[in-house]
């Protein structure tokens, strides 16, 4: 018999499992995939940690979260500086003085600001993403760096997307290609899979096990359940499925030591069918004689496909609220993580949420457990 069954060995489930083990609980973790780690999983191929489900760069401004994860790994000094490729023209990201220099040849921040100001199409209340972006940055940045990429990502023209898709457009008037502003950033030196392995030490782990297919048998093994799978799936989609955008990854090992010279290259034109190529070795300054690249294709989603990005529109928000109401009405199963809460969570927010939820759900009994041993 276990004190806790954790469904899903992603970051949320792994933090919850670690916190329970730390307090002396007996924990069973099941995952329907054949590996642990959820979407953060890295697989070692030719000595290279391959981010199987898209680039995962850890960053935070919260020292406590950084230190928490450093119990399980050492981070390297990787800094995310992606490059945008528009029909063979290369631009630094995020939009900064290097980008403006590449676009227009301007050299000073004043020249860049004047260029943007001259192009902006002011609009007091933009009705769609196109109007919104044109009003903030003007035509060149929109056409070359925003439109094609965003339309591929969401499968819809920018004129049919809400401004909220890109509420803020970070413009930097310094020569700074560091994508993130956070002071703490990096990639676990031994890969994310090792981080999760360490978090789950002492737990029983059953992989390739779909909780929903073995629910009564698994429920009978534990006093409480933390479920990090899809909330609508838990209820058999009986109110209808929540919608997502999906992704398809094409991984390839190439017999060259350096394919594109950067970890993340975005393809911002509408004609290239993928949005990004990731060259994994550059996350870790790898010197292997070969390289592994992954092309990332945005895709529509149907029940059964891998869900990646929740579609936060009114219909889905209302549907989620109905599933949530049911979930809140029961206390034996607790729902958490990006699928259980139908929201996009960065890794730092996933860790924060898992720690807070653990306290909320089990805090009192844990304290008693801590005291009693
Ligand atoms: P996650 O999806 O990782 O784990 C859920 C687990 O539950 C999975 O292992 C799944 O197999 C399992 N499961 C589901 N149903 C089940 C069932 N019925 N039975 C058994 N097991 C079941 N964040 C960041 O900070 N920096 C970054 O660079 C990125 N990059 C990034 C790229 C892409 C493409 C995406 C989609 C997301 C990111 N993220 C990110 C976000 C990051 O992936 C996210 O914060 C965590 O993966 C969330 O962890 P969870 O445990 O909530 O979900």
C-alpha cells in the first residue's frame, strides 16, 4: 500500500513525489510513456542530450526555485540567443539593436526608435493580432519576424488571432541577444532525465502504464492520488474535449560536427513548414563529431494526439471551468500541472505550483508526519 499515487512523472509529478518522499511517504509514480520526465525529458544520443519534446531552457528570477533545482543538478551557463531566419536573412532575437541594425542598418537607439515610430500604424483598440503588432512595431518587424512564424504556430492568419496572443512585444534598445531577463538561466549539465531520476529516487516507478486504463486497480493501491494528466481525459471527455495546438518533431542525427552554429534557429517565413530547428549539442557546448537536430512542425490537435499548447479562448475557458468544478468537488484525486490545470506553465512556474500545491493538499498531515517520523 502507498500513501500517494502520482500520475505523470513530468516536472510537476516529480516535485510532488520528491516532497512526499522527503516526508517519509511511500510513493508510487506511473507514467504512460516509456520514460520519465514528461515533456522536459532529454534522451542521450551520441553523447548529446536531445530535448525530445522541444527546447527546454530553464530560467528564473526566483533564487529559491533556482536553489531548489540545484539540489538535483548543476546548471551550465547556456544563454538563449536564438536566431531568426527569414528566407535566408538572419536576425538576432529577441528584437534588439542587433536586429534593428540587420533590418535597417541603423546604429544608435535613437535611429532605431525613429525607424519604428515612422512605421507604426497607430490603433487605439486593435481587433486582431495584425493590427496590434503593426501598432507597436510597424510593418518590417511584423512582415519579416512575426507574421509567418505566428501563423504557422497557430494555424490561422494573424487577422483572425486575438491581440492577446502577443500582448507585449519586448523591444530592446541595447545590443543584447539574451532572450531572457532572468538572472538565473541554464541547462542541467547531465540532462533533465537525470534531474527527474534523482527527484524520483525511493519512489516505485511504473512506466508504460496508462492510469486511465487501470484506474480502479491503481486507485486501490494508494490513499491519495495526484493526477497530472489531461483533466478532460480523466472524465472521459464527457463534456467535450479541451482544445490544444500540437507539435510534431522530426529528429535526425547528422554526420557533421556543427550544422547551424546555434541551438535554436527560428524559421520566420510562411513557406518553410517548420517553425524551428534545434541543434541540441549547442545547449551544452558539445564537441562531439556528429550532431542531432530536430525540426519542429506545428500541428492541429485531435483527442489522442500529444497536447502541447492550450487554446485559451472563451469556449475552452468555460469548458475547463466545468471540468474544474467537478475536480474541486472531490478530495481523493488532486489535479495539477499543465494538463491537469489546462494552462501553459514554464518550468519555474511548474516547480512553484507543485511546491505550493503540495503544501495546500498535504501540508498539515506532512507536518504531523515530520514530527512523528
Ligand atoms: P508534462 O506534460 O511534462 O508531464 C505530464 C506527464 O503525465 C507526462 O509524462 C505524461 O506522459 C503523463 N501522463 C499523462 N496522462 C497520463 C495517464 N493517463 N497515465 C499515466 N501518465 C500520464 N518551459 C521552460 O521553462 N523553458 C522552456 O524552454 C520550455 N520549453 C517548452 C517547449 C515546448 C514545446 C513546450 C510544449 C513546453 C515548454 N516548456 C518550457 C514548458 C514545460 O514543458 C512545462 O513547464 C513542464 O513540462 C510541465 O510539466 P508537467 O509535469 O505539468 O507536464
